[in-house]
C-alpha cells in the first residue's frame, strides 16, 4: 500500500484558505506549510499527532516568547 504524498502549501495560501485546509485535515490529510519554498510546519489530524507521542500541546520557550513576549 503506497501512501499519497503530503500536500504542501505556502504560508500565504494557508492564511487565505485555512477553513478549506482544516477540512482536509479533518478528513485525515496531512498539510505541509512552507515559507519561501522551505517546509516549516505540518498540520496533522489530532489523532495522528497524539499517536506519535507528540508533546505539541506543551509550548517551547521560543513559542511562548513569540506569543507572549519577554
């Protein structure tokens, strides 16, 4: 069984089409987000992220600074 390649979208496309992309993720798709053509993040269904043992709900210090400042 071959897995379909992950769809990749620019940061600009994601910001303008978030609702549609979230629907794809709800259907089990993984979405890669790029900035200047370089991959920087992925949107994955919650169940998939949890099964991977991700601590994604615990923000890193860098993320906290980006959102809340110093």
